[in-house]
């Protein structure tokens, strides 16, 4: 019940049940390195809390309580002897032990080490997981009838066309790369995402690159939504300028990034 309330509040900002979640709750409870948000799984936390209660009781004369908690301790990899000789019990540590070892996603450092606006980073995460509400996905659910991509109107909308096969998004990303001194033609989304994820150095240039990548993905998605829901249109140059200006505003509060930004053109287009 508590998990259902949390899910509803996350996606609808109310306690009502969400119609369709962008990302499953199980995925959000994974560590950030595994593509989640490190939310607490209430059910697993409750198991850890019960285990501590039973651990306390097992040190009393009534040993029958051990049978109640045995399956939780075995799941966490503890033997019966380990269980009886534990000097102390931490619910948080036991909760972490109950969780499986999740594989790390290749784009984790783009999320965890990004100083961009939080909504940029969230949109980047959803896009990297292929969970954006593109029209091809909506059509599979019987929600959308129009499949044309509103930024170019010459192909069906999909995550691959959105980033960066569309001439609009292709131009935006190419110019943003050129602003950073990178001369590269955008490729297929999966290939481009893998290339973006490899730029994880600890330098001012790499930090700016991560911010620009997240800002670009967010503002292309925002422009798409503007055209569909508000009938508003911006040119590609306006989108580029907006991304650069917002990156400069965010970067000026960090000394390492500020020095690099000063050497770059604030109005490249």
C-alpha cells in the first residue's frame, strides 16, 4: 500500500494511482549506478526491520523465533552460525545485503557526475532507458494515431529518429559539439549514447560536455512537446542558444567550469 502511494505521488503529484509510469518502481529502487534513483523499497526495508526484531528475540530463550527469520537471513547469505554470532544488527546494512547485485549501466557517470539542471538529467535518464513517451510507443498501447515526428514531419517518431536522425535534432547536436571544439557527425542513438557515456573524464571540458549532452536531450524533447501541446515553435538556432546560455549559467558557479566557459563563445549562433 505504501509503495502504491509513493508511485502515484512520483508520477502524478497526488496519492491517486498513476495511469502509466515512465519507469517501473523496481527499477527506481535500484542504485544510481544501475540506472535507478536509489529509492527505498518499503517491502524489502520491512523485511530487514522484521529480521532485526527477530534477531533480538533469537538471543532470548525462545529460539522458535529463529525459524521465522531464517529465510531472510539465508537470502542475505548468512548461515545459522553467522546469525547467532552477529554482535549487532543494522537495518540499513541488512537491507543493502538483501538487494541483489545489479549490473551497472554504461551511462551512469553521465547521470551521477552531471551538474546540469535536475530535469535535464531526469530526461536524459528516461531517454537512455528508452522510456520516453514517443509516438511509436504510444501507438503500441493504442493511444496515438498520428505517428509523424513534429520537428520534421517526414518520418515516424521514435527514440532513434528523435536522437539524432531528425535533421532538426541532428543540426542542434552537431552545432553544440562544434561549440565545444568537437567535429563529429551524429550517429545512431545507441552508438551515440555509448560514445557520450565514454566521456567521463574529470576535467572542465568533460563536465561541460555532460551538461551540454543532458541539456540538448532535454530541450529537443521540450521542443517536441511545445509543438504538440502548445503549438509553439522555436528554430534550431534558438534551441542551441538556450542550451548554451543555461549551461553557462549553471557552470559559472563552479570554478573549474567557469574558467573554461570564459574562453568559449557565449553566443555562437
